C-alpha cells in the first residue's frame, strides 16, 4: 500500500466514552488509585506500613472530600473506592454509613474507621498534621480551627442569599476565621506549619470560591482569598485538584436550590466511566513470600513450645489430685 493511500485511508471511528451523569445511574463500584512516585509495597523507613489505605465513599465530594484531601496532602497511598447505586458498603460499615477507612495499619487491628472527622483526625495523627509539633496547645488550636471550618461548611449556602441580612451569620464567622489566620501571621492557621485545620478551611473556602468566584475578596475577606490561592498551589493539592480522582460538584452540593433525591447529578457533562476501573479487593504482601514463610515457621515453633509448657504445667496438678 502506498503512502498516499495510507494518508487517505478512512479512519476507524473513535470509541465513544460512556458518560456517567450522577449517582442514580447503574454503575459498579469503581476505584481511583493514588500512589506517590516513590511508593513500593514494602515497609518504609519510618516503620509505617506502605500498604495503601482504602477509602470508601459515594462518587461525589460530600463527606469523602476532606479525607481525600488529607490523604493527598500527606502523600499517603490509597484507593478511593466510589459507589454509585450499589450497597456493598452496608456489610463493611460499623454504623451502616460512609465514608469508611480501612487497610494499612488498621488491618493489623481488624479495624474499620467511619465518620468523616474521625478519619481526618486519624490521618492527621499518622502523618503528623495534627498540630502536635507545637504541643498540646498546638493540637488544641488545630482542632478548634477544624471545628470552625465545619461550622462554616454548615452555613456556606448563605452565599446564595439575595438579602444581606441572611449572610450576616456566615460573614461574622468568616471574619473570626480571618482574625485567627492573622493571629499567627500566616500563611497557615498555625503559622508556618500546615495542619488538618488548614485542610478543613481550604475545603470550605475553596468551595465558596468555586461556587461564587471572587466572593471572599469582594466581601472584604482578602486574606482568606489569598490563603485559598496559596493552599491550592501546594504541589500535592494542585496535582489532586486537576486529577480524575477529584469528583465534580452535584446540584445538592451547590446548595442554591432545595435538596432533592435526584439532586446528585454532576454539574457539567458528567464523568467518563472508562476513567475508573471496577473495584477488586487486593492483598498486598509486605516483605515478600520468604519473610512470610519464615514468620509462619516461627509461629509454628512458638505454638509447639506453648503446647509443651501447657502440658508440663498440667502434670503436677494431676499428681496432686491423685493424693
């Protein structure tokens, strides 16, 4: 075949991507993986397990977004397992609800964590983002600011209000948040140290800016606006915000109309189904097969010793019984 013929040969039609419009559509639970560049499935220098954590939540931001932001900032490997209209999580959840965190060191104690704030605080402690570098006072301050961010999130829908009086409570809270940021002279809420409090604040403040671009600065919260810009430019956060692991907002999360059962439709065109693989639970071998076999042998030897000790301990008692 000549070159000219190749150049004019008809091209095969491109495969059309299947778009998912929202949570209500039928779709199996899927997974989006995050692995730091230097990740290996072995123990890392700090002694923490490098086995990925697994975060289970619906395929929206919602209560799963804060744990995702924490894992990304801490550069902890994880699998984000996302649910559409499936209910498999009911068998895993201690309280029948998500988000759920499992895997890693949690598996060694047969533990599944639930509740978004609990998961955030666990990740913060594991990654030293809990303010403990500044002692008990630092931990307390981080927790205080984190709780403030949750209050702001509960009131953020006031940005859609058309009457200024309806925005007073939100603006009063934003003013106090900005004063806390000033107190330590930034750039973060604990000065030069990033904590989970900053993640909480970024989450709610960046959502406000996403819904109403320029809202903070136009309402005289310029320092909070600068904080959002700075935090979004942190390499780990910037990479996440532009990745397929970041879910689009849904109508219910925008908050400009009353909540609706069918309100979990993605804003925009939806998401591509082929970006996410169907979730299959994985088992990681940390340390290799040889180590595992040696561990099994050691366990067997210990069991034999314990059995001999138990037999020896019972014999004197038997003799006394005969007397």
